């Protein structure tokens, strides 16, 4: 049995877990559509980045191929085989399960072929008034006329025949389905009591495309789209003006080489081969799908206020002792504070910056910006802080994939507001989630820090599961300050990091030393355990350390949402390793590392997964949780996840993604259990505070 699973094969297995949610009977109907959208969006990005990379390697010269330890062409074929099988299942789920369920609930997605005369007239009018300016019809003539297809845009490939020809010969044309301008879902007129009638925009074009080809018979139509290479190729740039390079690369992104042509799998072979010739598409660039593509558009499927078809609302829990405090800094000074979104409200993080901006004793604010919301109260607070005379600096990572343009705009806006903006350094990304506030207290400077596992992003905080710690502990804040000094001056710190593990300095070594301590304890007959929660684990050196720990008798439990290149449960190297993956309504995004430490458990939180890129080419941070009450709280959260028997899948060498069997009478769905655990915790704290204020 191989010791490692290829990262991209493992990723496809993860995305299949997302697809599983779309067919889970317990998932509300409109949430199933959401999971189809997530699956589709994930796959698009995967092809634009990872598959594009393999395709380029497969076409490289022999000298280049000698430098890699696998066959890109073989991996490409394996990826396409897996993706094709998943796409077949995707279509079956949508057509055989979801469409009938929608119809039962009064949401009927109808075929254009079933339209009555009134509906045809309505669609023709809609086409003429709204679609006609965007459809861009082009009759193809082999390689003589080769229209440029926009990246990710939907097109209808038409098989047409001239009405006037004595012996009609097949001709082909392309029209655009303008889903980038109009809703993908067209509500049709219907009789009272019939329920909603919804026509896909694709089918609206199919119905009315005859109006722009009056001299032709429309023989058939099939939807297609091209995905273009989205890799910016900037990770290896070590010199020059990085900002200008990224701006230039952004302009090229949508005109890159086609990495995939998605097409309706019912398209005849002769038609497919014709299109392959026109657009210079190779066999390895093809991916058959169902009738509809760009299924990420189902994020915007009209819900028509059918609340019962969505997940019940879980109102974020307020941390009242922080959110109601006159100053958040007084509460942090009393003890370290903890936030676990999306179960907690994100208001405490926002308050950290808003209080800092308005507090006359605050002199400096520093923050690392990787991804932020389009409308951000945090960014507003930072700009207001400048107006209040604070010295404010932000480090902006402009290589945050697909957020490069947004981050550049934020950088320009913050600079105009007077913020000191520092940008990416060539050669690596800054992925740490840190903020620092300097406050004068009794004439002396005091530092406050927020360290998290997720971005400073008000929107994703509603959907991503992340931890954060507010602290005034000098052991932590002094080292956070050192990180910011490095980012701003580009000078390596002379003093070593003791408590933090920081990428490019001691991050990987920190993780290894903690594993080795458990190995030593096991070898000395002591109980040795680890609970490790990450998005992904790929770095072979780290996996080998876990294998060594397993062989030494360390009990290891992993909670991995995405890529898992480690093979668990193998007698020769991983017998003591168990791996589960949890996919549910919230995205599991936190990185948590629990080490038994001979009965004195240590908990670390981090921005870093165990991917090669995180451990070697990024400034990531791992930080200890020093408050023992918070250590117990986080371990409880991890144990809740380890006991999940509703949404957890058991990871194995066969990538079978089987749900963990419920052997108990009580179903444990960890995200719901965590919500109520956090709720009880905050209610208990509030009651305790009231009792202290009003003693008997």
C-alpha cells in the first residue's frame, strides 16, 4: 500500500464529500442546491489552477519532466476519469432528485420544449428586450473564423442548416448565454395555483435563437464553456516590481490558454471534433457535463421566501462581556478572550478595531490583510483611526489568489486615507492572521493582540468556522510585534521566536518539536496523544513524522476537511492514526493542534495547514493558547467534532468517503452541538457575572 495519496486525487475526494451533501436526505432542498453550487465553483477553480499546471507540465520538454517524480499525463487522465464520474453523478442528483423535489415544493424548472404559446411569446419578448444585445452570434468557418470565448462564460453551440440551399450542408454557430448580465433563472407566467415556473436562461436562448438566424433551421444546440489558465506564475518571482507584475498578470488571466472545454455530454462526436478543431482543444482538455454548466449560479437560485427549504437560522451568540464593555482592552487585560465564529458574533473583532480607533490612549494599530469584505467596518475603523491621529499600518498580501485586484484597490484606498501600507514580498505569501494595538496606560506602552485562524472578513465570518484569541500577554504580544517589524522593515529579527512558530523562521521546526515530544513520551511508556485539525495535510516530511509517532505508539486523531495525502490505518506505518472529515453547513476552516504532553495538554491555533506551500513559502503563524480555561474549551470543541456521527466521513486508503456509522442512540452533529455548547458557555458566564454583581 502506498504511503501517500496524490494531493489532487485527494482533493477530488474532498469535493465529492461536498457533492454528497447535495444528496443527503437530511439536507434542506435549497441547501442541496447550494452544495451543487459549491461543488461546481470548487471544480472550476481546481481546473483553472491545478489542472492547468498538470497540462502545462504534460506538454513540457523531457528535461523538465525529469525534474518531477510523477507522470503529469497519467495524473491528468486519472483526474479526468474521476471528474467525469462525479459529473455523471452530479447530473443524476440534479435531474433525478432535485428537480422533482423542487417541483413538489412549487418550484418547477421547465424545459423550453414544454412551453405553451403564451410562455413562448413571453420568452421571445424577453429575448428581444433583454438578451439580444448580448448574445453575440457568430457563424463558424473552421479555423478561418475563431471567436474568442470569454473565460467561464456560457455559450450555445448551434448545428444549423440553410433553408435556401438545394442540398443543405451542416453549418455551425456560436451564441453567448449572457448569464453575466442577467439572472440565470427566468420566472415564466403561470396560472394561479400552479406554482412557480422557472426557465433556465440557457433554455430561453435555445427557445428564441431562431429569431437571429431567420435563414436557417436550428437542427440542435449544446452548451459549452472554456476555462482558461488562472495561474499567475508569480510565486517564483524574486525580483522586480511585484505590484506592477501582478497588475499585468491580472489583465492576462481571462485571456490565458484554455485549460478545459466543458460540453454537454450528449453532443454528437462530429460536432465535438469540429469545436475541438476550431478552438484548438485537445482530448485531455475536455470535460463532459450535463445540459447546464456554471452551476455555481445556483448560489443565486430564487428562494421565493420558502424558509422551510433552508437551514434553520442559528443566530450568532453575543460575547456580552466584550461587546457591552466600555473598552474591549479592559476585558482583554483581565484575561485572554476567545471567539469561535460563526457560532459567536464577529462583533468583538470589529469592536477591537473600532475601540482602538476611538480610544485616545491608543497610539498604533497594525493589521495583516489577506482577504477582507467588500464593505468592511474593520477597514472603515482603520481609516477613522488615522483621522484620530493614530499611526496605522497594514500589510496587504496582494498574491491572495482571486483577491489580488480587490486587495490592490484596498491598498490604494487605505494609502489615500493616510494608512501606511506595506505590500507583498517577492517569493512568498504572508498568510498570518494577526493584529496589534499599542496603548498608553499610566504613561507606559501596553500591547494588545488578536491572533486568529481566519481572515479579517466580516462576511466569511458568518460561514467559516474559525478560532481567535485576544491577549495582552507580553509573551505573545512582544513576538507579534516582532512579526510586524519584520514585515515592515524586511529585516530578519535578531531575537528568536519562543512562543510563536513563524513561517520562514521556526514554524515547521515548532510543529516537529511538538510531535517529537509525544514520540519521546510514548517511548518512555507515558500516554501520548495528538488531535490535529487542519484544512489540508500534504507535506511528506510532516506525514512521515506522524507515521513515526504512530509506530512509537502515539494515538493520533486527525480532522481534515480537504486534502489528506496521509494514508491512515495501515499496519506498517499508520496503525494508530484515525482521520475523519466533516462537511456541513459551515466551512471547517480552523487549524487546531492539541498535544497531550503527559497529562498537561497544550493547545495551539494556527493560520497554517501542513501543505508544502504553507510550511516553506508563506509567513504563517502558530500560537499557543496560554489560558487554561480556554485550553479546556477548545479541547471540548475538538472532542465534539471527534464524536460527530452525522456529518463526519471516515477517511481511508480507498477514498471511500463513508459516513461514520451511528452506533449510539443519540445523533451527534458537531456543528449544531458546538453552537449550543458555545451558547451555554456564554449564558453561564453571563449568569456568573450577574451573581458576582448581586451576591446574596
